[in-house]
């Protein structure tokens, strides 16, 4: 496998539009709100369909939590990204996710 070489630039680094501290506070607030919502959910809510075809609330929550875990640290990000390129993807057809992996 070869690593692509990105073109170099003499441009000055761009300043972020939002300060890092504010981003962290906003993310923390949103994670807390999402966690509070999940805690309040009744068992029947987890199997409710979502706007994502073939995904129920449990699937979406699992995806969200996986993304939070992935972005929690650079080693975690590198680990998940490298694993995703090594492992074959399941071949479930669209709309049949709920028939995909067992939840045991």
C-alpha cells in the first residue's frame, strides 16, 4: 500500500472559526443531552424506526456512541480507521439492517 503525498502549501495555517475551549464545552453539553435522552427512553423506543432507512433507534445510538468513542483520542481514531480498512464490510442489502447482525 502506498501513502499519497499531499501537495505542499506556503499559505499560513487557517485560524479556527470557533475557539477550541468553546467547541469542547458545546460537545460536552450535547453529549450530556444525548445521554440524558437515552436514559429516559422506554424499552419500546429502542426498536422504533428512524429517518435512516433500515435503522432503528438502537442502531443509530450505537453508531453515535461508536463515533464518540472513535473521536475520543487520536490512538482510538487511528485504531478504528485502520481496522475499518482491514475488515471486510458486511453485504446486507439496503433496508435489511435489522435482519443483519444478531443482538445477543
